[in-house]
């Protein structure tokens, strides 16, 4: 059947995507898997037997361990992504805070320079108090 499909696709200059092709051994309506199954050999590529079938990313299997492993893998990936997003958010907030402090200090330094250069500080106002007022 695979070879017939490939021949028909070759007629219209297309190719069969074998990377998505997997085989299941089904006996009496149940998925059977053991390591004794050979690959399906075609003229184009060998198709391996699998222990489960994935439909829209959800594993379908007789063995619940496969479904549990898939769930753990997806949950771990989601948690890592959330941790990375939280870390990036925290780093970004820290960078914004640093920028604001640096900007405020620069503004204060410019104001003090103006006060000292143009007219001097107001009478009785020490430099540290003028910085607090920035």
C-alpha cells in the first residue's frame, strides 16, 4: 500500500512523508508490542513498529505507562517554560529598576551641576539635601 501511494505521488511530483509513518501490530483489537517485530521494509524506507500511536499529540496505547511518561514529559516542559518566563520577567524588572535609578541619579547630577555652575546652591541647602529633593 505504501509503495502504491508513493508511485501515485511520484506521478504528480510529490513525495510521501515517511518521517510521520509508523506501524502498529494489532491483535484481537488490542495493540500488541514486543521487540520481535521486524520493520516493514519498502523500496523507499523502512517503517518501524511502535508501542503506541499518537493522535494529535495524545498517545493511544494499551499500556498506561506510555501515557504517564508522555504526560510527565509535557508537564516538565511546561514547568521549565514557566520557570524561564518568571526568571526573564524578574531580570527584566531588575533591569528597568536599575535604569530608573541610574536615570534619576543622572538627573540629580545635572541639576546639582546647574545649581553649582549657574547660581550656586540655595542659601543654607547642603548638597545631600538637594540630592534628596531630585
